[in-house]
């Protein structure tokens, strides 16, 4: 069981992509909406929060990514045909400089 989760809400097009990737069994329903739940470790969660300061997790430790990040994650899931993509997704989603001022290099 994961520490945290990303919820990917699915429209008809995304459902077809997930089913085409052989992951139809991973689709569940929350409040009448189709969703795929991606496991996230606590270390990955910290990196996501650094990259997306407005990201909030609910009482069940689940969140919804901003649209652009969600699209990147969905494309990885479909391409790799698995929900176990966070190690690779973090490389594309995590910006270690997010929220930090860039320091100027001193020239001597």
C-alpha cells in the first residue's frame, strides 16, 4: 500500500487509452466519476509538493495534479502499460529549483 496517491479522473478518451494499455481493471469509481489511482511514495510526494506548491492532499492522502502534469503522467502510463510509473514520472515532473530564487554567479 502506498503512502500517497494521485487521482487521474478519466473522460471517455482517457478511458479508451487506459483500456488500450490493458489497464481496464485499474479503473475505479469515486463520486460517480471514473478514476485511476497512481501510488506515490512519501519521498515522491515531497518532490511533487516542491514542484507544485499549490498541490494539496486530501484526508485519504490523494491529490489531483495540474493539467499539464496530469497529461505527462497519463502519457507515461499508456506508453509503459503500467501504473507503476512514478520513478520515471518524477524525472519529468520534479523541478528541484521550483520556488527558489536563482543565485547569480559571481564573476571575479
